[in-house]
C-alpha cells in the first residue's frame, strides 16, 4: 500500500518536473524567437516623407486635437496660410498618453507634445489628406509628421522590435525644413535631368545626382543612366565607381547597375574599388592620430561590405585574392574592429560561394 | 474719555482697513513668500506641495530654487534610469513657463552642463503666453554672445539651445503678439548672428505680412551670416503672396513701375543673386523662395 502511494508520488513529481521542463523550454524558445519574429513598425523617415509628399505644411491644431488644422507655413505645395485642412488621423492623438515624449534611452520624460505646431507631410487622395510616410496600414499621419515644441522636432519611431511607436526628439524645425527643401530640390533636379534631350548633358546631370546625398534619388538616377546606350552607361558607371569619394549607398547601386549593364567587365572594376578602399584602411595614423577614414569610418566600412556582397552577383571568382587582402586588413586594423564581425560574415559568404562554385566546376 | 475711545476705535478701523487692503493687494506676494519658505523644508512632501503651489502662482522668484532642486534630484540618482519620469520641480518650472523665462535664462547661464540639459528638457512642456512675449524677446536679446561674456561663465555656443527654445516659444505665439515686432526687428541688428537668425524666424511667425519690416528683411538677404540669409530668404518666400500687396522697399523717383512691381523686382533680383550664394543652404532656400513668389505671381496674373 505504502509502496503504491510512494510510486504515485514519484509519478506525480515526475509529471510536475516534466511540465516545468516543458514550460522552461517553451519560454526559452519564445525568448529566442522574439528577436527573430519581433515585428517592426515603420518609423518617421524624413526622406521617404519629403520625397512622396504632395504638400508639406506647418499647421496648428488649435485648442483641441481633432484633426482640423490651420496652415501656418507652406514648405511644399500650394496650400495657403490660414487655410483649414482636415487630417483625420491626427484626431487619434487627442489623449495625452498618445503624445508622450520618450528619450532615446527608452524612458518617459513625463511630457507630451502639444500640437500647437506640427509639420505635416501630406499626400492628396480622392478622400482627402493622408500621411506621405509608410505604406497601407503601416502608414498614417503618425509617421508622416513632426511635432514642434519650442523649435525642436519630435517624431514617432519604434526603438525595438514589437515595441510601441513613440515620440522622440529629432533635431530642430530649421534643420527639418532645410533637409526637406534639399530632398525636394533633388526630386526636381531628377525630373529636369530626365527631360534633357542631349544625352551627354543628361548624363552629366544624372551623375551629379548620384554623387549627391539624397538616397532616394540615387537608384532613380542610375536607372536613367542605364537607359542610355550600353557603352556610354558602362563608361559612366565605371568612372563613378572609380571615384573614391562616392558614398557607400551610391557605390552599391552603381556596382549593381554595372553588373546589369556589363556583367563580364564589372568584376575587375568592383575589385579595383575594393582594393582602393583596402589601401585607405592600411594607412597608419599620422602624428595627430588622423587616418584617411577618420570621421567617415561608418560609411567607408559600409562601402567595403556592399562591394564584397555585390561581388556575389558579379560571377568573378578572381576577386578572392583581393577579398583575402581586405580580410587581413579587417583583422589587423584597429579602426575596422567595430565592423569585424559583420564584414567578416560577408567575406565568409563570398569565399564559401566561390569555393563551392569552383568545387562544382562552375566558371564564368 | 469717550472721545478718546472713539478716536482709538476709528484708528483701529482705519488700521484694519489698511491691513485688509494691503493683505488683499499683496496676497500673492505673501502666499508666494510662504511657499518659498516651505520650499526649504526638510520634508520632501512639504517641498513638493510648495512647488506645486508656486507653479500655479507662476512665481518668478521660485525659478532659482526650483532649478537647484532639479539639479539636486539629478545628482542624487546614480543614473537617469533610476529617476522617476515625473519630477515636481520640473512640473512647477513648466507651469511657471514663459513668465519666468528671464530668471530661467540667468540660471541657465550659471548652470553646469548637466543642469543645462535639465533646463533644455523643459522645452517640450512650456506653453508660451501672449502676455509674456516682451520677456521672451528680452531673453532672446540677452542670449547674444556679447551680453553673455559679461556673465561669470562664458560659453556662448551653449546658449544656442536655449536661444532656439526662446525663438520656438515666440514662434508658437504666431499672430497673437505682433506688438513686439518692433523689438524683434531691433534684434535683427544684434551683433550676434544667432540672435539675428532667431529674430528673423520670429518676425516671420508673428507678422501676417512683412509691412514696414520689408526693407529690413531685404537688407538681411545681404547679412554676413549664411543662417541669417537663409531665414530672410525663407521669410520672403513665405510672404510671397503678401508681397504682391506691399509698397516698394526702395521707391525710385521717376520710375514707371508701380510700387508693387518694383517691390517684386527688388525681392526677386536679390533672391536671384542669392541663388549663386556660396552656402548651399542659402542658394537652395533662395531658389525655393523664388519659386513660391513666381508661382503666386503667375496665379495672380491668371486670375486677372
């Protein structure tokens, strides 16, 4: 009798232990999968908003936040000062809790934006006005507006996957305006460039845009360059890639375009660009501790990573010695230390890819 | 004897009346002094209640002790993460707001970097009031580098954030404070380019039309500071439609043009010149302003 009851206790204890282990495993799996499956909500992205907006206006909500706003300034578009607009999405910010400002350390400041002054990036639709940022249900005026308090801009952004979108400080109204005008000027320049009849002049205008700072404009300008005859396009793209001052994003788009236009010639040009970058990283610091990449290390490192990744598509196994040289620099350079794991991973992929391709007997 | 009693009674009534009148007149001062005294209490709850009351009274005298309490609170916590988001001292300073802006500026001037950051963070809560516009304009003037050098601590570059807050608060007043436009225009002559730049953007916000300030705005297009030129160009572009109704900034004798046309000519020729400015920001803004003015002119012509 006693034996039976002790067996029952053991079985129950075993059951509880199993349940606890299962729960622990489930929690572990959940914890591990969180970063993998955590969803990202779009945040305010100035370039996206300013590029797509039909109208950019500074408005005031007045006494109540009800979506009815009065125009104070027009940055882009034809809205008149004093005009009233109805932007339905804004009404959802009536509760102060929705307007709380958080700092970049993910801590509430205890203050809320007021709505006395808001920069709206609007898109005109047949139903009225909508936010020019994001797409579909992930869009909305929340991420297409900058709320101004005492000259500073507060925008909605999500700082962690699955986390909430909240207001965070992001520069001043003055810098926001200057940047908006720059982005729109680039859009206008692109539109003008595409209309230039003389191919040489058109190419010069497009190259100027590729060298510029507006990321949205770069792939569009490159797409226009690709429409030129292949010889002119490949010459222009090669010249661009040979320019050591070309920014990382532009280098990526140019290298990709070059592969599309002249796949067999693209590899050596990309490798030359990578070798030039390797040499820059190898220059020792001068007496004042200055190196060629000081102050610009992030973009330079990104450029190297993009060039290595784009070589995957170049069908150019001869790139491996150059990549090996870069990897040696990557492992020895103190300046490159913060980027070692990410760029090292790209090098691994490339070497694995061409190694496997060689093993399969694939050639150009 | 009786007359003496009557005399004493009359005196007592008069004294009582004077006392009551004085009490009524100085009731805010008395209450403010009482709460300032309570702000020194060793009991935190008493200090918190006093801060709340001083905030409601919008006490200018409370600004300095509240800033001290704010700084003490920050230093008593090892990290920002440990601090509660709500601070009674911050709330009180926000409630006092633009009324105590000159006192806040003095505290900012003398503060260390960490306390300045605390004061900077107040910007999001302060609601400017029209009656405080003169104090805000005066404070803006006092952020000038030259006036700052007279202070005990000299760090003019750090005043830029406070100056931005002041101009931001004035801008939020928009059309409700045109009566300070004269003082603001005077600030466009400040030796400090930061003050000149802020003054232009305030002028743009508080005026409905450039009016008598147009000549000054035109002159600012030739300012030595690129930031000032940018703001002046943006302001003229902003007023684009209104320029159609303005008189000439520089009337020309014997000119066949109408005053309105010559104004447009002045503005557009100056902005055209700025398109070739060495500063990209100025050139870009001038181009934008010209686009605005020309599109309005074309619109006006079409409607004629």
